[in-house]
C-alpha cells in the first residue's frame, strides 16, 4: 500500500528498525486482542490505550449475559474515549489549517478524535504496517482520508518537515523508545510555541526502583517503562517546557476494576495494573509541554 506523504516530507519508506523495534512491530502486526478490536467496532474509533473517569458499575448488575457483555464493552469504550478527549483538549487551540502529529498512533483513533474536535490535518505514525493499513482504511471509510493519514514509519525518524506541526502527542507509546530520541523528534517537528502532550504510565521514583508489577507490565507488552523523573529531564534537554501536569492514577482505577470483571476482554494483566497503582509504584500521568 502506498501512502502519498504530505507536502514537505520525504517519500514514504520502510522504517529503519533496531532488533527490539522489529520485535515490537511483529507484536503489533500479529495483535488481534478483543479488548482493542471489540471496543472499536462500536463506533469505528479504535483506541490503543486505557480509560479514565468514573465507571457506570450498574453494567455489572445486568442479568442477561449477552446484554451484560455488550454494556460492559460499551462502558469500557466510553472510558477510553474519555481519555482520548482529555488528551485532545490539551492540544488546542487549533484551527482547520493546522497540522498535528500522532506518534505511535496504533489503529488511529486518537488522530480521528483530534480531527473531529479541531478540523485539523493529522499524520499518524506506527511501526506496524498492519496498523497503518487498518487506520487508513478507517479514514477512507469516514471520508476524511484527505485530512487524516497514517504512515508506516518510525516515530523517532519520521521524515516529516521540521516545524510543520502545531501539536503532537504520544498516547501510551513513549515506553517503547528512548525519551531523548523521541522528544528530539517532537521538538524538531513542532513549530515554536507548538504543544506536545504525553499520556503515559511511568514508575514512581520516590517508591524506589521499578517494582515487580512494573516489570510484569514490561514483559506483557514488550516495553520499557520509564521513571517519572526522566520525562521531565528529557523534556528539558529537548526544548519542551511543561505547562500542565495531571496525575490520572486515581481516575484510571475504575477502568481497570471494570475490565477485571469483563470475562470476554481480560488479558491477565488487570490485577497487576491495579496493584501497581494502589501500592504507589506506578503512576498514570498527562504532561502537556510547549516547544520553546
């Protein structure tokens, strides 16, 4: 599949990958997890992240098993969409003429959310060729493929034009790369005064070294969760100045508590997340920063 790049970019090409990055690409090319696919089928917004906010726990009281399953699925998707909207709200103000960059876009839900909110152009990048093809098909289905495009590229070396973007973000994808390399690319792509937002799980330095639970999450997702402090140090080294920091840990608990009860969607990592959040070794953060 050939994707025509936006103006100011070099021609699309197979991204350069380390051995580790190839393993990550293989993982996401093969991934067919119901917790991602079943939720996205509800409205064709496929998110690859978790949810925040109070959950409607009455869905668990539904007596009909089929209806119970449907209601739980819809509620988990609503919480995930809340998280996507929370991130998108921190990108603005943006106009339809602005361009935004979705780093580690997965199956593309975040770029669509940003476009629907602001009318802006969006470029999503994923190291998974399968995800890029899926996301582009969804954009065509929505009739927005002239403004929302997905690219099979490495988010550390996109080939997009310097200073071309008004906003950019990582939504639960920063744990797959070195932060200095990642933030250097965002700083290059953003215009002066542009906004960068990251939502991520990170381990709490004040707790000590990464906990057993954090290590289990790393193994489950083939990732390398960074300490909280490194986000701020790496931003400072790469001309990104935090303007808003929000601890979403408590807001994330209802999602995991509900997902634990969803027999058709559990992946076996739910208790690990709940324990890590509750014992203080793991945090869920939103950081918004301006490029100076």
